[in-house]
C-alpha cells in the first residue's frame, strides 16, 4: 500500500522530535526544581510532533514524491519556536491577559498551519489556476491592504491588523504571497520580453512597457506599507521584487537601479520621518538612549552576550527582560539560552531551507512553478535576513517576524503555506 | 587570474574580519560595520559562481542570488561571534548612568543576587568581619571592623558590584557555586536557591588592627604571612574607606542609592586612591629590599658565595651614568664581602652584581619568584614587574645596574616582596598564599578546607640558607639591626625607595622571624615614609613580636 515510504523525511524528523520533547522536559524540570514530571507537562510538544509524524505518513500514503528535506527543516524551526514560547510563558504571562496561553495558541496555529500545508501538498494537484487569475491576486492584495489601512486595528502605532470575527489577521502576511504569485505569473508570461532590450532611436532601453505593471504594483504596495508604518514589510516586498526581476532578467543593472532608488528613498525617509532617524540611531548606537529608544536593543545585547558559546541553557537565562522577545527578538532569546551554537544552528537551518528552495525552483519544469518557488523562497530568505540582521545590529531593526520561530498565527500560516507550495512544486510528477 | 583574484579577495575579507574582531573595543561599532561591509563585498567576489555560461538565465541568476544571500548569512554569523563571544564580557560589564541618575546595567547582575542569603566573612578566631543583617527585602551588609575594610572590600550589587574578598569569593558567598562539581551541576539543573557559604579567614583581626594602628595616618601596606603554610595573618591597607556606605541592593531606595553614589564619587575623586588594596594591588619601587632577589640570583647560579669579595670605591660609572655610593659605613674601605654588602646595602656592589648576572639571568630569577604573574592569594592581585613594559632589561646596561639595587623601572607589590622573603625563610619554597582557611555552608558543615601547597621553588636550599645568613647579618649589624626581637631568630632587609619628584622616599622593610616552630614573614611599606629603618622597620618588628607573643 505504501508505495514509497518517505524514509529520509522520517529520519530527519527524529532529531527535532526528540529535541523538542527533551527540551520541554528540561524547561519544566528546571523551572520547578524537582525531577517529578508527568506526561501532561510535555503534552504540547508531543501533540505537535504527533501531528507532524501523521502528516509525514500521510505524504507516504498518498505517494507524494516531492522534496523530503524542507519539511523536516520547517518542523525543526517550528519546534524550536514552540519550545522558546513555552519557556517564555512565565515572563510573558506577567505582561497581561493578552499573552495568556500563548503556547496553546501557538500549538493551535501550528496544527492549522500543518493542515494547510498538507492540504496544499495532497489535494491541490495543479497550480495553473493561480497563474490564470494573476490580476485577481494583485488587485486583491492591494484591496486588502487598503482595507487594513482604513478599518484595521492599531497596535503600537501601526495599523497592520484586520479583525475578522474572533481573529485578528496581519494582512501583509497574505499580501506577500499574493504579490509573489502575481509576479511569478507575470514574469513567466513575459520572460523573454523582460530580458530583451527596447530600442528608442540610438538608445538601448529596458523594456519599460513590460516592466510597468510590476513597477506600479510594487510602488503601490510599498506606499501602502510605508503609510502603515511597517518598514520591515516594505523592505521585504522590495527585496523580493528585486530578486525576482533579477532572476527573470539576469541583469544586475536592474538591481543597481533598484538599490539606487532604494537609497534615495532611505535618504528621503531619514529626513522626513523622525521614527526612521530613531531606528538608524538605535542601530548605530543604542546606548545613546538606553532607557527609552534604545532599551530593547540594549537588553537584547545583554541577553546575547550572556549566552556566550554554549548558552545558559533552556530556562536558565533571563530573556524576559527584552520587550517583544517572543516576536521580534526571539533570536536574542535563543542566543541567550542556547548560545552561539544555538544561533548558528538556526542560521544553518534557514540557509539550508533557502538553498533547498532555490534548488526546487531550478529543477521546476514550467516557468510559473520556477518563478513561484524562487519568489516564495526569497520571501523566507529576505524576511529571515531582515529580522536577524536587525537583531544582531547589522542593519537597523524593523519589526518583522522570524519565520516559523516567532509567535504569531498569521505569520505561521502564511509561512506554512509557502512550504506547502514549495513542496507541491517540487513533486516532479504532478507539476501543472 | 580569476583564481588569484578570488584568493586575494578571500584573504582581504578574512583579514578585515580578523583584524576587526581582534581590535575589540578599540573599534567603534560604526567602523566595525564598515569593515564588515567591505568584507561582504570581497566575499561576494570570492564566492561568485563560475562556469555558469551555459546555464539558463534563471539558473545563473538564482545561483548568484544564492551566493549573495550566503554572504549575508556569513556576515550575520561573524556578527554573532562578535556579539556573543568577542565583545561578550565587555557588554555584560557595560553600565551607564541615565539622565535621571538611574544606573543602566545588565539586569541579570541583580536578578541572581539574594543578598539576604549571602554568607559572612569571619577572622581566624570567628570574629565577624562582614555579615548580612536582616531578612528578605529589608537587609543590609554590615562591616563592623574598620581594620579589615580594604580586605573584605565592599558589596554593592545594585551599583558598583564588589571588591576585595566580596568580589573574589562572590560566587561562594552568594551561594552560586558549590565546590563539589556534581552538586553544583545538580543545583544548577534543578535551579535550587542556595544559602551562601561563610568564609573563615586565616587573618587574625588583632594583628590586622595592630597593623592598622601602626600605619595610622600614613599611607601604606602591611603583609604578615606564615612562610611555612602561605596563610596570611594580616593584609592591611591604608588609607581605607567605609564599605558600609557603599552597600546597595535591588530594594535600595532612591535615597540610599544617591547616598552611596555621593560617597563613591567622593572616594574616587581622592588623590590617595583608597579603593586600591595596597598589599596586593599597590605597585611600588622596591628600593634595596630588591637586593634579596639579586643576591639570591647570584648565589643560586653559583657565581658567588656569601664570602665573595666585591669592590666599592664610592662610585661606579655605567655607560656614562655614575652611581654614587652613600651607604658605606666606612668610606675608607673598598673591599666588601657579599654578606657585608647586603647588610650595608651597598648600591655599587649590587650594580656590579647585576651587570655580572646580566639582563637575562636577572629576568629569569625575577620570573622564578613570580614576577610577571598575579600571585594566587584569594584576592585580586596584580603582577610585579622588572620594567615598564615599553623597555626591556636587555636594552641598556644602566637599567640592569639600577634594577639590581632596586631602582630602575621596577614596580612590585608588598605581597610579592613578602613572597620573596618567604622563599628565603622557607628553605627556597614559596607556599601558595591563601586567605580563606575554610568555607562553611549554612548547616555549619565544612565544604572546603584549605591545604597548604607549594607555589614556586625559585632557589635551592643552600641558597636559601646562605640568604638567611645575609638577612641575619643585616638584622644583626646592618641597617636592619633594629629588628631584633628577644627569643626569636630575626632576619630582615630595609629599603629606601627613591620616588623622584622631590617627594620623600618610600620606606620598606621585609623580614622574617622564627621561634623554631613557625616562621612568619612580613613586608611593610610606608609611602613617603623616609629611610626604611625609620618608618617601615619598627612596624615590621612590632608585627612579628605581636604575632609570636604568647
């Protein structure tokens, strides 16, 4: 009955599986100070891994023949995130009722995310319909952002959330995928035109008419994002757009023009918006205002420094001193408790994931699948680099989640959807 | 060509990163980021995918994109190494005073402290030197004995950390560390709170008070230790400060913090540096007491005996510099034995000996006695040194000659001089100095008991015996003759260290006394106290006499 058991995937799942259960046990034992424990104390990790293993078996049962590497990597990162959130629960619970039962909620999101991933992999046989309705996605994405801007819920000075019944959704997590789908479809159709040149008298010009929809699309989404005060997402959209255009055209000149316009944008933003100045200042010297503007960054530095090489051990550090440690600064918590070895491990996992994603793109037979895989991978890569670079003070910090690790439903669901689509594209037999 | 470019770029990137990491705090963050950006560009060139000519546009540009992302991942890794390892201790210690006077510091420092559980410090007879008074939130640390203020140090977790024994035994006093590694690990894993340990010192409060009284208003230090075991009986430092006034903890009110801050600023502004614990951290010119080392070197290397004759005509020219002899008791005599030269502290003779030994041997013997390293003493110590570090002894013959009789660029701690005396008095062996005799847990159980061990053996037994003869001669008919104590064998050496700038010289005495059972060694310095026999020697003599008093 089982045609091809996904043995590689199953083997790779063992390590994060054991690590997350033992890790949770460590957290429990360390916080209570005695060795008596119950299965109830570690049910969350077991429940998560149970769902993961079930889905892996389901893949085998349905004879899914796609990539066996990215699913375990995703699971390892999610398991680590779940572990960190459970470890942070005591200090987060003290912050207020909004933070109550965060681990349980995260588990729920993970389950839904896994379900979404499995659904895409198993039931969505063809992706051509995504390509066909490309303008629908584009317009829909813009519409969603405008709606958020007008009717959204404001959290910490940024209107990024939309309340739908009992849920609040971070809409940029949906639009980022919609935009990549649109771009992939557009680039796949106009591949040859985009890398061609366009003659105007004696000049060789880029095919401006064919680039226009992209530029308009991008400019609009960027404007909306900037108006929403969500610089991290703006940077993400911009980076993904540049990377996809480069992949389609192979022209570094496009990238150069893009980076140049970005630099101008940064200079203008720096002069016009005080919050941009503040971010640059906090990047270069958070110690100028360590109690207010630089507080988060300074606390993160202390946390990372106290980790050292081996870290202080799960539940032995004090990452709770960092505001927003469960979302923006989850990497600092990892740095404190798991040390340089832990942060390197996380970096390696993301690097493997990204390389694997590009490999899937390069192996894809049809242009749409190729561009879609590349764009989705670039989302993960650039989002990771933006938040990690900000946490370690390589670039100014812009609030954005670390894929799979940070707490938050919208981000988890959209990133699991990305993995699902990547796995779908990687299946050589069933690509549209 | 291309390969060469790649290699060069790789070397450039690695050297930019390596140089930046090793520069540590000398580089600003901004400069470091610039170096990192350059390294990133070089890495992209070095790793740029080759041989992609026949690839499709998409595959080629995807590989290039992946390369760029790989470089960014690499830069983040490098930054992590800097943040978590290279700059780690600097970041953790970093503190800053906020605009409202708040102290910005690593909150983990305070979190771990349970001041109410902190152990006490007791002298060898069980007299309390430092203890925590009160329970729970309303607690403070009391230091009832002014004579040991510098030794116990202060404890101020909310503001200034700790010093002295409070700093060097912080983990044990706070109960963060168990001497048994298995217990320590278990406590750690189970996150158990522990009461701190009490420290039973080897120090005798009465002797410490005597030293403090004898120093009086004069600045200086007194070391008294058992040469046979390395146990310190007294480590006195003058001037002192009041650690009671520096105590702060998490629960301190703003007012208490402000008071401690005001006192802190007052003592750090003073010229006489009360926070320097002089016996272990004070660096002084040793003057003639250093002749103990020069004589040990020449005897141990077999170049002389105590009876070897040296010539002293009242002056010696070394490379254009003239050393004038002021110490001869009889100016008509020019030939002196080594013993007489030592007893009368003849500078010209010791300059000759120094030149005879040469820079290399002098340096070697200094190292053998522990120069250049911080002696393990239970408190923070600083290394003594022959030269300032900018120059080498071998650079100039005048420096060798000056060093041999105790001037030059020499800087020593009183503790190091006591250890030098201890080697002579203890047949050539320096016992490892210690201050904490035992550590006792909250249940009164001894968790660690000090046991004497040999630290260094710089000279052989014959040399030590010969040196004892020299020390006895110095204390019998030489300039240290005032040190005699009835019923004891006493050897000693005085020193008058010129400090320049028109100030009075530092007054030194290093000596030992023995009743046949115990041998105690003392080192005394009185800053700007004049000749050694005037200020320092009487203090040393009193200390030895009191220590042996029944």
